[in-house]
C-alpha cells in the first residue's frame, strides 16, 4: 500500500519492502547452497579420478620395470626360464669378460623380486630386490613375443634378438 506524504513523495508500505529483502536473501542463500553442492561433487569426482590414475600408474610401474629389464638384456640366447624358490623365474643372461651373470625375476612371498647373481649361483631371495607386490607371476613365450602376467596386468615384449637384432 502506498501513502502520500505532505511533500508529494510516495511511500511504500513496510510489508512489500521486507518481502523484497527476504526474497533477495533467500535467492542468495540458494545460490550459495547450489555452489557448495557443485564444489562437493567436483571434489568427489576429482578424488575418484586421482584414485584411477594412481592405480594405472602402479600397474604401468610394475609391468614397465619388468619390460624394461627384458628390453635391456635382449640379445641372442639372453632370455630364458629358470626354477625360482616359488615357481618359474624369468632369467636374463648377460655374458661379460668377467663371467656370466643372470638377472632373475620371480615371485617370492607375495612380491615379484629381481636378483642379480653369477649364472651358477643358487637363488638367494632374501637378497633380491622387491619390484612390486603381486601374488601372481607367470610368463610365456611364443613367436618372438614374451608375455609377462602379474596381479597388475600383463605386458608383452617383442624380442629383437629373435629377428636378428641386438
């Protein structure tokens, strides 16, 4: 309701003015709540993406270390199999002037380990370096392709030495 004052100025009733202020405050509060919900949803999504990335990185790390070891040792008759303490071992042979050495990769007590030793030395898993935690370690070789399987996935390495390379 409007009232005329003596000077000709129109004054609004207090009820309409209070409603306008209340509406503005409620609209602002709704905007803040919506913004907080969006931030919380974004934070949750970001955490989920970081977890997926960390799992993928760990998987690539485990299989990548094994693949790089095989690639580094890839030469004629350098990649073979042996008998580790808990099953088969992947044996990478290195022939030097000072002797023949082996890098042995195998499963031991819930981890995949790497051991560097003389070719005729016995396996000493307590001196081996753990690469990654994994209950599963298996490998196969077919047509120049070495496939290594772990809990984190598998990796395939095409051996150059089979084709007359390295």
